[in-house]
C-alpha cells in the first residue's frame, strides 16, 4: 500500500508540473455547450503507407509516433505558437492494462526543426508521458482545474490511431480530433471530427489534404525544415500563378488603396467578422478615420510615422491597420 501511495504521488506530481507549463492560446475560447460536430473522411492508398512501413517496420507505437508528429508539425505551421498541446486517449503498450483517460503531449516545435527533428521530439515526449499514463481522467480534470487551465483549451486538439488508442470516445472533449485508421487492402484514412462553430470546413479539408500529402511525400520531407515546407500542390500553384497574373494590377496598389476602392464600390458589404461582431466597409472606414484623428490630435502622430500596437485580438485590431 505504501508503494502504491508513493506511485500515486509521483504520478500526480508529474501531471501537476506538466500542466503548469500550459499557456492558454488565443484560439481556445468556445464553450462546450455550443459545440456542433462536423466530420470529414479522406482515404489514401498504399503510397501513403509505404514510407511509414519502411521507417517503423510495422511497429504500431512507432507508427503512432510518426502520425502524431505530422499532426504536431501541421498545427505548428498553421497556428504559429511555440507550444503545441495535443490530447490523446490512453495508449496500449504491449499487453499492459491502462486506465481510460486523455493524455496531454507537449510538443515544443521550432520552424527551424526538420520533420525528422519533430519525429524525435515527439518520440521523446511520448516515451516520457507514457510512463505516467496510469492517471484517472477525473484526477486529470482536477489537476487542470486547480492550475486554472480550461479543459476546452487543454483538449482543443486531439489525436488517435485506431490500432493503439483505447476508448476514443473521450476525444469528444476535443474541438478538433484527428483519427488515423489503417484500412484493409493496405491503405489509410484520416477522419477529422471538429466543432463547426470554431473551424470552417475549408480549413478542415485543407488540413486533411496537407496531412495526406505529407504522408505520401514523407521520405523526401524528413530532411526539410518546417519553415521551408511547401504543401501547395503543382495544380494549386498554377492556379495561384494564373490568379496573380490576371490580377497583377493590384500589386502596384497598397492595402489602403484597395480598401478604399472596395469601400466605394460596396460600402455596406461585410469587411470584418469577429465572433458576433460584424463591420461593414463603411463602418470600418469610420472607425479607422476616428482613430487617425485621435492619434494626430492627441499624440502628434503624422502620416508615415510608425506606431506600435499592443491590443487583444478583436475586430478593432483591423482598425489599427
């Protein structure tokens, strides 16, 4: 009993110390009560598994590590925060009996890290976390609450791999759950369940397509730095180049000039959306002009001066542009 109590204390200390490192990002603010689940599924083929098979020798934990690494890499590239926190249901290791809970992985990823570096970062984090995965989910929630960490933020992103994770139902706490499934006939599928109030379907589809593209090109991507990683396909690149060619006249104009043209053409159209707030081009223009007058009269700011802005992210952030 004394040994068991000691183990429990060590277990709780690990999770308390880890959760204290959590820095709540700006993207985590939608309460569970309004969550509406959307879902997409994208199936791949044998090409998406070939590199994984060579790198892991079909070891399920090694596969899990690489799949999780790519999720972390994409999130780091998309949301531009230094700490990526990803929840995951308990992991089956050999025949060990584990409790049903949601683990938290902290991935410290830099844009200068290569994909191989990110795999190693994830492997190290996975190895240390799994030592302490025998935590009751109720205790995990208590540790989050006592540290002042919102569950909505901590479990924002979740990852699971069907051959490895148990009780993926707990992933329902997540706003963005990526599940990888091995299919029959040697293929793979990515399923994403997401909160429609928080994530647009276009973003979710882009994430899924980029993820599958990384799987297909994994061999050549391993040595690439995250900052140098381009996930735009050749057809997409051609479309963008054509668009740029057709609209090259806009390149010579500033953002302010383009905005003024749009304000004249359609002043009542919506220019900015933030939460429940909507500003038309005319309203945005009035607010920007008012701010300019205040800055000039009260602080002596002149046209062409550089002014630093420190403000919470809101619709008013756009006004300062």
